[in-house]
């Protein structure tokens, strides 16, 4: 997975569509869903790691933008 869009499409395969209306909350919820899929052994380690890394990076960028 290389983009947030890729993560959204992956989650959609499991019937999960996330839209709260606040981008940071959306990303945090996606991270929680990815974690649950990994715990249920429905995704491999490489995909899990790349998805979490992408999500955390995007969350960090957005939090830094809000501080400015």
C-alpha cells in the first residue's frame, strides 16, 4: 500500500467505509480498523506495516498543520 486511497480501497473490500468528516479522526479510525484486520490475521505483516506507517505519517502532518 502506497497511498491513503490504497488503504481506503483495502478496507472497502471488507465492507468498511470510513467518513466522519474530520480528516484526522478518519485516519485514526482507519488505523484502528487496519489493526483489527491484522489481529484477525486477514492481512499480512508487510501490508500492515506500510498501512500503519502511511496513516501515522499523514496524521502527524495534519497535526503539525493545525498547530500553525
